[in-house]
């Protein structure tokens, strides 16, 4: 599954992963999923 992640999630995943819910962490870490970020987030 392709996951389009917003700016908040990108920042939290990089700096404070404990702020992510367990379901969000599981989706990001699942092998079959591909996280994507918008150009504005980067």
C-alpha cells in the first residue's frame, strides 16, 4: 500500500517517534507499504 504522509508525521517519525500512535508506526514499518511525502513537506 502507498502511504501519503503529512509534514507532522514526517517530523515526528524523524525526531520523536514515540509521538506516533502504534497503528501509525505499524503501517510505516510494514514491509509491503511505501511511505511517500509531499514536496512541500521536504
